[in-house]
């Protein structure tokens, strides 16, 4: 079992979907990643920042999940990062209604001293230079660095993104972003080009169509569990990444075969995340439920063909 | 091994893709279905119609693949059905440039006498009443009837489509069509509604995102093989259906477990179809190549998770 350092936002989200809307609730990449990784009982620390308006009960909740919060700076006079979004009927597209950076604008991540030897680092979606700063604070190169990013940084900080991409092992990115980053429509070709930019492993997330893992000539395809209804997609990508990194931190096996399992765990946890608003489902998720759903994933994808 | 009756178009296609364009080449649903099913060496018959302009070499080609052509009517004074399409850069959308029904306009399918006892019938995309007419000619209800259809019939012959849907076991349909037919966005809910319309098994084709097989509470998800480039998608859906039906005709096992294998075979064969223009790849496909690609499908989707 390796220590896991998670960097990302801890935030307020306000979400509107065809099923309803929320006030400001707990959100943020580091939150979703941490909750997903907590399923594996790894020793993890969140590196983030919140304002004086951030309720103690949310910090307590993270601590209850065995997430070290000493790396979450509290800026008393500041306000917590806030995001608000409206999902359309198909749940695959959304409008951002508000993005208030607040304390995130001046965020300087500080890795707690006793996590600088962590073997696994999960760089949640943030400015590439913030992600890089976390890596530079580690005592030595971690065994595994996973990076999540989004099109916003391709539009606004592409050079910096390329800089951090040279220092990581795995990138998780969605299909449209992979196409934007490479100018290639074929995801096979896009993955190869991204590989040449640094990361040995490329995970392309396709939402309801699942996720692809690429490494050299190997490809693995994990479908998303077909769901009757997606209630709220917020945090699904972070939950996927947290499940992926958490599983690898727990197992310490970085073979391609084991990475497949990490993708399956990520997909499984993400399938829970979308069932309720925000973090609600993840906070109350039992180990037994995860096992049951892993069995569903097996039934969904496994087959026995006799080659004749 | 069961006899297989295939009904569908035998046609001329003219195709334009970002990679090039063709003159009039061999196409049609029954052609692609028959070529795919021929991989299993089943005793199959194509029921279709062509005009006097249809080259004998194409009929010979079908016969060489052990497809009985006595059910392909030749209307000497007529012209063969012609379709022309232009694929856009993403290969997921296309414009139909021409559809000339010609001899298809008055097509009355006639099932050859010695195939009226066939246990498996594959109803390729055609007017629902034409599909129904084939079923009515069978000596008794076949063990398995697979139907392929498209949005055109939902727009123009919905009542007739519902009529034939009550007589079939499996429907293959794409995701947008499933949504159109049911008014449901969730494919899980859509599949349940389609099930209530007749077919016990519902296969939803998602193009580059693979295919889903639904039966009662069981779901199986076969991804599409991620390809560097899709050269020409024409016939991929028919090839999928032909692989599916051909495998089931060969194995005569209609269990859900074996239907999974049929979906994998269908996906495997479709992954070849798109590599070249029209039928070119399928005509020259070797059994060995299919086996190799099935292994790739296994590597792509199979995993071993120890539940701890």
C-alpha cells in the first residue's frame, strides 16, 4: 500500500439537471478523487485550498474517510472556489453558469512533509503549473503520477500543460480533449501522439461510452455500465481518476494487466457517482455495493469464445 | 448447423469518403450479410432482386462463398438498386447522394423451396412488409428470426414495422433509431420498451462505441475495436448482423451466453468490413485473420479482478 497525494479543488458546486437543482454543495476534483480512493483505504492526503466560508463538517467528512487534510489551506478572509452548471436533457452537455475562482486564484499548493515520500500522486484538474509545483515538492520522483486535465488549459496554458505532461506516467483526458490536443480524429492515433508528448499510459474517457487505456501497442476498453438514468454527471471523471489511482496505490502493481483492473474500478466507482447529486452517493458507498457492481461489470463484458 | 435465409438488397453502391471515391461497386444488405455469414460455412440462401445490368461476376462471387442465389430474382429489363453516399470527415455522418430503387420498387421476395425449412432467418433492412412476406413463406416458425431496420421505416411504415417486430426474436438497431422508436434517451429504458414491442433480444449498435445486447435483465457490451482509420463504414451494420446470425446458425445455441459470442463475432467481422471500400475486405477475408482479431478482442475487453 502506497501513500497517495491528491491535488485538486475542494469547492462548492451548485448543480441543475433535468431532475432538480441544488444549493451550494460539496464538490471539487480533490474531493471526488479522495472519496473514490478512500474505497481502497489508502493513506491519502488532499492538497488544496478553501475559504473561511467552507463548513467544518465538510472537512470532517473528508477526515472521516481517512483523507489527510493538513494540506488543505484555509484562507480565513477568502471565499471557497465556486462552480455552477446546468446539464441539458441528454446529460452529455452542460453550460457553466458561474466560475468564481476566489481563493483558488492565488493557490500555492503545499505538500505536507510526511507525504513528500508518497509513491503515487494524482494531479487533479488545475493549472498545469500548480500541478507541476506539487511534483517538484516530492522528495523523489514518485512511482506513479496520474494527471487529469481539460480543454480549458489547452486553450489557455498549452505550453505549461506540455511541460507537466513530460513528468507524468498516466494522463486521463476525454475524447474531445484528446482530439483537440492532437488534431487527430482517430483515438488510436491521438493516443499515440499523446504518448509521444510524455505519458506512457493514456486513458481516454468517453463518458457513457466507457474508457480506453492505451500503452504501446496494447489497448483496453472498459465500457460504462449502461444506466437507466444518469442523475448528475458532476464528478464522474474525477471519481474515475480517483478509483484508478487509488486502486494502483493500494496494489502497487503497475503492469498493464493491473492497470486494466484500475480502469474497471474507476468505471465502477464513476457509475455510482452519477446516481445522486454531487458527492452524496460516494459518501455513503459501501464496499459490498462496489463488489456487487464489479460482478455486474464482469457479466457485462466477459465472454468465452472457443476458437474453432 | 442450421440453414440460413437472408433477405435484403443486392445492389450497386457508389461511395465517397475522405480517402477516395468509387464507381458503382457491389453492395447491398444481403450481400454484406451473406459474406459475413459465409465465414461460418453455413448453408445460406440470399433472397433478393437485381436488374439485367447486374454483372454475372458478382453473382458468381456470392456463389463462390456458398451463398445459394436461386432466390435472387433477375429482372432482365430492370435496373439494379443503386445507392450513393458521401461520408464526412468524422466518418460517423453521411449524406445520401442518390437512392434509385429501380427493381426494388416491385420486389416480391420468393424463398426457394428447399430453404423454407431454414431454422434461422436474417431479415436485412427492407420494407417491413417485405420482411414479413419472407416469414410467411417459411414452413414453420424458424427457431431464430433476426431483423435489421432503420429510421426510414419508422418515418414511413411504422405500423408495418410494429407488425413484423411481433414476429421476430432479435432486432438490431442503432442507438439513434432506438431512441426514435421509443422516445427514450436512456438505451436501457429504450431496450426495455423495444422488448415490449416483440423481440426478446435487442441489439443496439453504437458504431465506433460498440454494441449492446439486452435480454430481460441481462446486458452485454461489446466494444468496437479501436481503429487507426475507418476507411469506409458502408455495410458495417449489415456485416455485424450477418456475423451475428451466421454464428448462431452455425452453433444452434440460442442461450444468452452464446448470443454474447455472436455479438463478438459480429463486431469482429464489422471491424474488417470498414478497412476497405465496399465488400473488398470481406471478399478476401481469411479464417486465420478472423481468429487473430478475436484474440485482439479478448485482449481488449477481458480482465481478471480478484475481489478482496
